C-alpha cells in the first residue's frame, strides 16, 4: 500500500506534463481541414487559416479531399496528392510541441502507374515529422520516410532522411523496399531525447531502418535538441504519380500512454481516498 501511495504521489505531480502528450488522428472523413487545420508548405504555420483551396497551377498545393480511395473502415474519404509538374501537393498540421516518445503512422495508396524508372518523371511521396517552430520550414528538426527522386534508388524504392543523418553525412538512406500498388503503411517511432532519441522506421509494420533525433548523442553534428511539433503528408517537389493518404496518427508511445492511464487512475483513487 505504501508503494502504491508513493507511485500515486509521484504521478500526481507528473500527470500535467503527461497530459500534454499528442493525441492526433485524422481519417479525413470530415474532409481535409474538417478535423484538423492543414497547411500547404509555402503558407507557413503562422497562418491559422488553410483556406481558400489552392490553385492547381501553383506550387505547394494543399492536399484535397477525395472519395477515390479510402482506408478507414466504414469510411469514404482520404487526402489526395495529385500528380503534377511543377506543382507539389502536401499538407502539414500542428500536433503540439512534445519532447517525449512518439509513434506516428499513415496509410498511403497508389495505383503504381509510374514505376519511377524515368528520371525525367520523378515520383514523390513522404510522411514526415518536423521540429518545434512557428513555421516548420525553419527545419529545426525533420524525420522523413517516403519516396524521393534524389538518391540512388530514386523513385523506385522507399528511403528515410533525418536532420541527424544529414548533419553526420548519412543523407538519404535506401530501405530496399520497393513501391507497390495499393495501400502501404508508413510508420515512425521516436524515442525521447532523454532516452537517447533513437528513431525507427517501419513499412507495413516491418522495421526498415534506424536513425537519431537532432541533438541526440551529445549533439552530434552540432545540432541542438528540439521538441517535435508538426506532421506532414506529401512532398514539396513534383511527382508523376498520384497518392492518397488516410488514417494518419501521431500519439505517445504505448508505454507512455499506459503510464498516463495508470497515473490518472492512481491519482483519482488517491483523491477518492
């Protein structure tokens, strides 16, 4: 009993910080912008209004609501990134600055009409987390998993990139996983900086690579530690393939969530006592 009371007392002081963990999810059933504010890349996070809809002939266009493909059980809609040149279709949203462990994932659909073998017709899609800043374009930190044309396997296979990798000369890392028709699940797990700041990348729930957060490993690469804050779908360069994103989530790691629930339960029990 004394041990339980002690744990409750510790968690009681810790609970407010734990409650600040991200709990971000969007299935786009309310449309792009219906559940969370989504911004296109060039408008910046300081603008609270992601509308009006973008101009398709411009660059960095906001993802649009689509009923062509859906992943949500019983749902209908997803967020579409159109094939375009020189335009780019993407969207990013603020899940709240957080220094703890994070688990993030999204489902991406493609018809696989363009195999990505022609350098003049690049294919890009990306799932990314960015560091705390009023505008994520400041690149205080970035963690990216997707298909980009500017590395050896180009638009044919998935790769990952982090600010840490870039600062230590690693650049974009080829996962060896090829694109495919249909749905692909992209996942990122991020440890707290206090726990080493390791990053794990998953494709269809299979581990495909690891890296570190900016500022991890005693600031290797001269980087300063920073909280993560933004999630982005899509990329800011042209693509000759259309992609659909659905069921995006950014949540605390399960262990953190479990501790939060235990803390809330013990605090409530203590207060009732």
